[in-house]
C-alpha cells in the first residue's frame, strides 16, 4: 500500500497544572490549537520550511523549534533516514498559558508517525514530544503535552518510566479559559518558583491533587471545588498577571467551582458544572480583566472531555 506524501495534524491547546497538579495534571481545550503538515520529500534530512501565525518570532532551525526537535528525536529512535519537511501553523498565542510549544511538538510527532508508518504508540509519541520541548524550549511540559495528545484530563505521575493516565471526567464538567492580551514567558515564570517548597504547602498540594482525582472519579463536585487550590505556584506567579485576584474573584462570584492560573499564566481558568454556568463565568472573567486591568481577553468554553490530537484531511 502506497502511503500519502503528506499528513496534516491538529493538536489542541491545554490548561497546565490545574492548580494543585503542578507539572502532573493537564486538561485539553476544545478550540484553538496548532497544526503541522509533514511532507515526504526526496532530499534526505529534516527541515522546517515555513511557520505561519508567529509573527516571525519562532526559529525554523530544527534544534531550536519544539516541533523540529521532537521529530528529530522520533526519527533517531526509529532509525529512518528519510526526507521530511514540516510546515507549522500556530493557532495558539506565544507565552499565553495555553501549551503552545507542547501542541506544536505533539502535532509534529503525530503527523510524522502517520506519514512514515512508524507505528509508534501514544507513550512513545509523548516521550518524543517532551524531548522536543526539553531541547528547544528548555523545559518539558508533560501537563500540556499529554492532554494535547490524548484529550480530556490527564495525569502524568512519573517520567521514568513515562506514564500518562487519562482520568475519568464528569460529563457536566466544563472548563473556562480566559487569555488576556499579554504574555508571560514560561522560563521566567519557572525561575520564580526556585527549587524548594515549604513542607506544609507541599503536603497540602499532594492532598489536593489526590482529592481532585478522587473527586473526578466520584463526581463529587464539592470535593472538586475544595481541591483545586494551588499552594505552590499561584502565590509566586500571580503578581505578574494584572488584576489576577479580581478575575479569580469574579469567576467564583459567578458560580465557578474553582479558578487559578492556566500553566504559568497570564491566562486564568475556571472549572464549572454545566455549560450555561461556564459561559456566564467566562463573561465575568473577561469583564474583570477589562475593568480592573484595561486588558481585552479571549474566552474559550470547553467540555472537560475535549479530544486530543487528530489527523485532518490533507
């Protein structure tokens, strides 16, 4: 059977950390994402021929781009010496708290895996996406890459060996994501955290993460609401987001179960029960950004069971 000469893949944005699950919990968003077109070409080697939607800010050098570095890792493992060209279409904002670098890496490895018939499963694809992020962006984001690949809410409890577990998600759980028109660089936001955590905060964080997983499986809305609390990253990162507290308070006052930073920010997310409530919460969060900080913001209302990466018609 002759394989097609190109493959086009979409990978969605995501919410990282989900407050209490720093680096281990993430949620896929239904809406914007990144697309990668992978093409088989006669000239050997891997090249990024074009990037759209980045305003010229991203490098087309393979080793400096998360998509390129991820595909290079994939090709090295399967020992295929072929010619591949990548075309990237950025639908996610840069430094926006939506897992943009992870989405590009995920879309790229899924596209090349399909294009070449490499036959790699989700665990291997996730591993290569994380290699790409580590080499090109400095730090991997399994809490973004895993839901972008698999969809829904994903727990990544270990890296060696790498494990990604799709969690049960209540049907009525809806996520709200509000992205103000500003940027927070992930690398700088990570440096703020340092490398030590106050033991009582660590204990509270472990407990909240476990409680959130239990709440999802039991569909215990009160437990979900009480457990989505970040004692580690939010206190240090939130000052970089204008009107953070006002926006969070607006979400809770409008009926959200919980709200916090999406990844390292500047976006915020909220979890809600039911779409009608979620839409009302999102509108209040957007209004709070505008009135308290003078910032316009984009709103996404997404089911908690949003799908992950998918192959598109070429």
